[in-house]
């Protein structure tokens, strides 16, 4: 029987309290960040370049996040990942599918009111996909005879959580670049009888812990300003 694990994952960030005014009034009003500070659209370059340089996985993704009070950044990440791999022992593995992540970043430099951010955050990731396993010269170790082992169109899904740390810096006007590092933990996957998915799009190898990184170009759609 297929077991499906539905996990609810949440993260609460404690916001440092704003300094209370003392008995003395310095006569200066502190600038406050607006409630809505713009929308950021980013495109990852790290994973496509890594594949070009020799990694097995093909992966590309884009993200959209929203600036709330220059502190909280709800984010959605959409991508497509795949792999075609010969394990060298007579089996070929192939899979590709979309994936998505949702989560939240917290800007630790929120009080600076600048477009240079150092953030920490969390993600929930999910991918539903199919994979093929084909025999390719597989030999029975006892009888020394070819073995046919084809499992095509196997359905599976993966769920995982990620802890994220990253930097975003302004290059010029609304153009920025940034990078992030990620620690991933698998929280749900499906096996199919005598096999299971070796690769999960957006996650990587089917294991308990994985790592990832992004290097992105970013464009900010600024909040509209009212003219007097």
C-alpha cells in the first residue's frame, strides 16, 4: 500500500523589538520601511552552469518574493529538474519533472533600509514525477545470464524542507544579484514495490539530507509612489 505523508511545516521568526523612546527627544524622526517594498523576480544561474560543467542533474528555476517592511519576504520558487544516468552496473535511470517551493526569508539587515540583504529562511518543497529504470547489460551474478529489468513510468513524489541563508546586493538601480546555500531534509517519498526513485527533481539524490546552492540575477519591481 502506498503511504502518503502530508507534513505541515511552519517557521516563526522572532522580531527584535524596536527601541523605545527615552526621556530625551533628539528631534529626529526615524525613517520607517513601507509595508510593501516591492516585488523581486530572480533567475538562478548556478545550477544550469553546474550542469554545463559536468554535474549529472539538469535543473533550472525562477523565484518571486515580496518585500514586507523590509524584513519579511514570502517567496515562491518554481523549477524543472531532470537526470539521465547509467550507474555502470547495468541499469539506466531517467526522470524529469517540475517542482515548487514556498517559504519565507527574514532580512537580518532590515533596519538599514537598503537593497543589500543578508537573510535566513525556510522552504517547503514538493515534486510529483515519473521515472524509468531500464536494464542495460545487467547480468545475473549466479547464472551469468542477461537479466531484463524494466520499470517504466513509475510514479512517485517527494516532499522536503530546506533551511536557507543568503545574500542579495544591489548592482544598479533595480538590478541585483544574490546567492544562497541550502540544507535539505527529505520528509516524504514513495517507493514502488521492488524499487524507489533514485533522484527527486528539486531535491537531488533520494537520501535523508542534501545540499544546494543558487546564484541569481534579480530584478525588482518597485512599489508605485504617489505624486502630490
